[in-house]
C-alpha cells in the first residue's frame, strides 16, 4: 500500500513499505528544461550539478561523504520537466538521507569558483554527447519535433548560454522554482508510515519557514480530442560515422490523455525491451539488419512523443525504413487478435511488476507521479486500465498517432 499526503506548506509526500533493509528516497522538483528563462538554456542541468558544490553548512567533500561514509549513495538527474535528487541508504539512516536532500535543495550556495570549474565539466559533457550519434540524434529530433515549445531545448544547454550563467542566475532560478508546492518527497523502506512521515516533516521543517503559504498550483492542461498536426520533416545529417542512425517518430499523448495507456502498450508491442517485440523480430531476428531497435513513448504535461530508433549499415537503411513503415501500417489497418492482445497485456503487466520490485525505481516513480497527478494509481487500477484495452481502442490509437502524414524521419549518415 502507498501512503500519500500533502503537507500544509504544499510539499507532497509518498511512502511505500518494503521488507528490504535498504531505504530509498527521492526529492522531485517540478522544474526542468522547460522552466528555464529565455537565453539561459542549460541552467536547470547546471543547477543540478551545482547543488553538490556546497551548502550553508557543508563543503562539496562533506556532501559527498555524508552518505558514502554510511555505505549509501547520492545522485540526481535533470529532465525536461523535473529535477530529482535521490538517495540509497540502510533503513536506519533514512532520516539523514532525507534531510540531506532538503539541505541541497534549499541551502546550496552556488560559489562562483565552483561554478567556473563545473562549467568546464558540463561543456565537456556536451562535447562527449555530440560524439555519440546514437544519443544526440534524439536531442536533434526533439528540437525539430517540438519546434518553438520549451520542450525543444537541449537538457545540457549549449556553450554560449552556459557562459552567461553565474551564481546570481542560479540563485534566481532556484528561488523561482524550488518551492515546496513544486516538490514531492518519496520514501521506500522497511519503516512504518508514521515514522516515514515524521522524517519527512522534520526535514522539511528545518528548511521551510513555519507558516509558509504555498502558491496555487496551475490547472492541469486539458487533452485535445484530436492530436494536433506536428511539424513534419525528412532530414539527413552528414556525420561520417560507420553506422547509420535513424529515428522515425511523431508527437503523442500527454500525461492527461485517457488514451495514454494504449500508447504505452503500443510502444511496448512495437519496440519494447523484450526480444519478441515486433520491430526487433522483423529487423533483427528475421532479417539481421540491425543490432538494436526500440520504440519509446515519452509523456509531458502538454505533449508527448513516440520515437522509433535503430542503427544499421548504410546498405540496409532503405530496407529498415520500409520494414518499420510496413509494421506501422499493419497496426493502423488491422486490429490485433484477442489472443495477441492478451499476450501483449500480460507481457506489459509482467514488466511493470518486475520494475516495481526495484526500490529506487519505486521512489522515483512515486515522486514523479505525485508531481504530475497529485496521487499514485494503485497497482490494481493500473491492471484494470491495461486489461480494458481492446483491439479496437489500440487500433484507433495507432491510426491516430502513427498516421503517415504525422511521421517524420531524421537520419545521421
């Protein structure tokens, strides 16, 4: 069972009890790339890096040692719509881990000397990323797919914008976005719900002023009855690599669209992690044209994307593209049999159950769900929604999202 609550200060709390001796905590902040001020691309990611470079009471070395000396781990990541700090410790050290997450979020000092050093690290990260076409092709595709939306911005930013960021800009960004009503603390561990809530409340009380009044959260975006037509492009970029990298994709449903569960199943059926996915069977197992192919469905507050990626030899490119479109046409034009759909639903439910057995994944998922939905769907409700998918509803989603005139292609040659 998952326990959830919203504290008086606006901070959201989620807890799940396990039998493990290891506890996982995640502090999710609804502040990512799309929240960056104009001209400061990359400031969300730079802020994440700089949270570890000193607080009002700890040096960078002391921050690193705080959990590592206990055998634990501390980490963070930045995404398009959130920044997340998370930790892994023995259950008896849960309070120390949670307090450290709040300390980093609320009292980081962003010293200019450390920023000047970290800027070089991030620029090096950007250059390494550019050297990996199988990764940077996703960034380039999203830039064109989302066009003028903030979702088109690269998470790492660019060298020019990074050079503009100083300590004052970081403090302004944090002051604007790192507010209790934009946060959720999630804990997974073998302690009582009462103990977990007490830990969260005591940690929050140290950094959130007593009597803090949260601002009203914006209303959740409404999902359109029909998906808007996305920008469409067919582009080739010369990279002079041995392998060809290709993405075929389009926009898809947001978090708040009732059809998103069909989209999850469709992406898993097309190119999920299992070897029996349709595209893996067709491109790799049957025709030996690629080493790997996958399909990913990513959701945002007001949009989403369905991307199919593969890498292949130059001579195999046209054949691979034709086979992908052949598979998409099958899903658009012919409903799955009841037997095939039962198998696909069973596989997805099994994958979700296996993933939920990982405490860190649970904490991260719970925290994000609270930010997005103000709640967490019980496992039986997730199962009910997946079981409710019909051949007709799946075909309708395929026909809507994967229509030929909505698909774009980007090739790194």
